[in-house]
């Protein structure tokens, strides 16, 4: 279990590029308990095994190979007709370390947005909002993809692991919204992100409905791990209520290659201990607060998810949560070149991912542990007094282990 210091499909409303105050509808619905996908499994092999040989044997026994994994884990995902077919693959095969079910995974769904303002990214050394240079850093968005032609985003590379989707162009909107919070350009138009203009890697693992499989997600992590020499930070605003050894192993190995992972805690108002990947000890798990005026002090308007400067009513909590960040009524980029306002821990997570990217830009040799420690040490903790800007804590945390609230002015 991590120290405090150490996906629900969103309903969304597409808004015009010209709308200044888009209408918000209920975006942070609870995350359903993850379902197993009938007939789909993830097979993890020993390090000494021959991957292609094992794939060939599985095919000969009637399995359809969905994905193969070469970097984060050694193994492959299969689809079989029945349990007997799976048993035939496993029988007398010492190369197989373990087999586990595949699960459904869900998305946890230029002005200076209140979230950017609240963490004082506009006052950091990069000065978000001054229309200057882009941040020299790479962020992977493992999500529904990113709108590849959005004028406010620097989409550097893209890849899709969703069947039927040839590119990672976002057909849902969630991934584009997340990307904008982390890294929308500082160009005097639209919105600005925490790490303005950072190079975005669109890794599509969720479909147009914001749904995908655990095997998709692991393939996304495998891709990030293969490109760890270039990717600094990965954001995962997704997950489910399940535990997966293969996902945990993949994340551990990917973090060991130097990639910092920031993930959403979930929107079920429950202890995040039972939610993956939020419960992984090597990721930075993020809860959500309400902030409606971009300042501490609780003087902003109230929302359906709570009063200004309070813990969001939908947010998961608990000892595995590392940080809190704004996650209610967040205005950001959206599919088809548009902008929208959404709520959820999905929106809180990229605030921290962008902040991690800012730190890496100034400290390129920093390890994921260095990044985590910097974020936590710079955050505000109770009983921090409000400074009139963004440094100050919030009320209503649902447990006795208050997590630091994101603050990046010193970056």
C-alpha cells in the first residue's frame, strides 16, 4: 500500500469553438465494476521463453492472437472459443508464467482555465499564457486518441490499438480533452495547458464509446515502454475496479525504464485501493477537487459536485491516492477542433501529468521517483494558509490521510 506522500464513460456535450462558456452536463458518472471479457485472456511468459514459438503453438491450438507484448511484459493476448481451448494452450507448458482474464476498461472522462490558474501554472517559470515557446518534453496520452488536427495541440506521434481504428484520431473526445489540460499550446488562442505545446503521443486504447480492454491498455504501455528513450510522462485517465498482475508487472517495468505514470483515481466515491491502475505503487494516483475561481479561499461558486475548494463528491479517495488536483468544470480542447467543459478525476490527472512534464523539461535526468518527490514536496498540505492565488488547501477530504494539492508555481 502506498503512503499518502508517496474508468466511467463520460456523458459529454460538444461545444462550438466560438463558445466562451460551454454548457456542462453530468460528466463524472460512477465507474462500474469491471467485467471480464468472455473468451479473452492475457498470457504472460517467462523471460527465457521464445515468444514467437509460444504464439505459434497457441495458434495451432485454435487461439486467435489479439496482441503480442515484447517490452513491458513478454507474452500475448488471445481469444479462444472455450475453456478447453485455453487448457490445451496451458497444458504441460512451463514457458507460461500465468494466465489471467481480460477485462473491460473505461475512460475516467484561449483563456487560462481555472484548473491551470489554481495550480499557478500561469505563474511558473514557463508562464502558461504568455504566448512564448513550447515546453521541450514528451507526454503520452493513453486514452481514446487525440484530435490530430486540433490547432491548439502539438500531436507529435500517434498509434491505435483499437480494432477498426486505423489511426489514433479521437472519435470520442475524452483523450483530446485530457491532452489539452496537460499541454494545449500557448498561442493566444483557445486554452493553454500546464506544459504548453509539449509533444503529445496519442496512444489510442479506447474506442468511440470510451471503452476498451485491459489487453489494449497493456499494449499501449508496451508501446510507451518501447519508446521510453523519448517519452517522459504518460497519462492514464482510465481504469476499472479489478486487480491485474499483468498490468501491474507491465507498469513496474515501464516505470523502471524512466517513464513517469500519472493516473486518475476513479469517480465512484470509493476507496481507490480496489481500482487499477490507481492502486499500483509506482504510479502517481490523482483525486479531484472543485475549484471554480482559480484561487484558494473557497469564495467561488458552488457546483453539483460540491462547493468551491472542496473534495469532489464523485472522487475516489484512500491511502493509494498521492495527490489532488482540480477536476470539476474543466474547460479544454475537444474532438473536431472544438472545446468543452468536463468533470472527473480524468481531468485532475493531466494537471499533474503536465506538471510532471514541466519538471522533466527542466530536469531531464530526473527519475520517476525524483518527479514524484518534487510534485509532492511542492504541493500544499493542511493547514496551509491561502496566499490569495493558488497556494492553499481544500476542505472535505474523505479520509484521514490528506494528499498534497498540486502546486507548480516553482516550476
